[in-house]
């Protein structure tokens, strides 16, 4: 049923760049954890003058640390990532580099890039880093010349092939997209999109305007929705049943709140970055499941802006996020990390776990290629024609 959908998650290998796609007509304008320890948790002897850094770091890495101190350690990040996801990452980065102070804004997926572009045009671009899992928006931005700072993280060679999404863009996490539902109002768990479609069809009155999905006019919503239809040849048969009862929202956070309140009974194509923490925080009132008929996985891209006001601190942060210590913090915050040596304890999630639950052949990755404007327009038109309004 699936077109090739799984990442190769074998043992870590040397870098391999995957292309990333652009959202043409959807309306985007013109367009980590460095210093982690090796497996086993013990810090390896650093290179000369680099006490506390892994042995594979450059011998002069201490210059980046000194430069960060000279900058004052400030760091500004534009992201679409919730504060609860950031909290363990920022805590552990601060513990490692006590002079740093990180500010991570939580913006809408498209706004991350629109804001950076508009500020760059005025000559005032305060952001040091961009973080988003809106892959189409990333491609539209990062495919332009001089949109990112060139940097070769020493962690890259320790990571799986798929860690580097584009030149100078790495995956901070690999987050699955699933179904969230109110367990007090839906007694039987929808285990797939096809299963949800059957439930909705069986009682259309109950579910009318009670299902939510992401607005496909946005880059994130388009990415996941289009990827599912590309990866599952039977996708539209189920979507045609669900969409007339569904209403779009522009963020997973809004969807979570409305599912929790009972305004929606369920939502599909919900980010796990919201779904996993919501299930924990609600005591199970919200349940989050990975669809058995195809689980879309998105890389949450991270990169340094070309004129970052604090470039040395940005490099420290990127290296940290990609390191073993950083990936453990990523998992603790509710995102899905992907290093093999991440501690998989209760409440933490990894890409390897997604492979086990969804199956390697059941993982649908967003194609990292330019999506032609005509294809974007046709998809959005088809989707919205079926959507309940």
C-alpha cells in the first residue's frame, strides 16, 4: 500500500544530505548540543585545550566557547516549538554553558520564516537560529542563497544519515504525526485514518464539526496532509469520509485545547510534539496514537541565520542539540530524538520507537523536493472542497 516511506535507521554513518521541498502556491513569501558525551554517558578526553568536549571535536573548539563568552552568551531563536518542549533543552544547555541566556519564541510554522524574511529586508534581523518542522517552508527559505550560515557541526559524523536535512539544516528531532482524541467522549480508540473514517461514517450526526485537522493552506498542514496521500494509495477513501465532518485549525496547540475541552472529539494529523505531552498532562483524557495505515514523520529543522548576532553561541547550541546529552533533553521535552544512545525511559520518545510502533514500511516521510505550484493548488482545492465549513 505504501510508497517507500521509511528512513534508514541503521547504525550511525557519515553525513548524507536529503533535499527538502518548497510550498509553491500555498503563500510563503519569496521564498545542535555540541559537547555531548559519547555512548555510555562518560565524557571522552577532549582534544588539546578542549577539556570537557568529545575527542572528535576540533582541537580549537575552545575558541568557539571563548567567543560565546565574549558575545555575552545571548541567543534568540525563532521557532514553532512549545516552551514545554524547550524546557529540558534550555535547562541542560544552561547547565553546560552557565553564561548563556536563550530566548526561544513560539511562533506559527509559517511565521518563523516570514518574520525572518521581513526583518532581513529591513536590515534588522535579531534571530540567531530558526527551528521549525514545516518542511515545505524550510525548503522555500533555505533553498535561497545566503539564507543560512555555513557551519560544519562536529556532531554530524556521529549521527545517522538522515540527520542533515539540507546543507546547514539538521534535524533537531524526528516527530511523528498522529491522531489525538478525547477518551471520555470516544470510548474506542481510532487506530488509523481508515478506522476514524468508519467511526465518523457510522454516526455522522455525532461527529459533524467535531473532528479537527490542520489547515492545508499553511506549510505544515500541507506537508503532512499531502505526504499522507502520497504515501498511502487508499488515503482519499478515508479522507473523503472524514473531511465533511472536520474543521481546520492553524496549530496543534489550538487543536489540543479544543479536544481537551470537548469542542472536538478527535483530531488527525496532530504533531506528537503536542500530542505526547498532552496525553501525559491530561492524565490520559487526551490519547495520542500513531495511525496504522501510515505515520507521517517530520524532521524538525534547525539552522543558524546568515548574520546571527551571536554566531558562536548559536554554534554551541546547535552542537549541543545534536549531541547525546542534547538528544536526551530533546526526548525529555516530548519531542522524538533519534540518536541510538538516547535513554528510552517512560515518557521519552524516539524515532526508533516510532519504527517499532508503526513499522518501517508504515512510516511516511515528507518528500524533500519542490512541489510544483499546480500540484499544490490542486491538492488544496481537492482537500478544501471536501472539508466541512
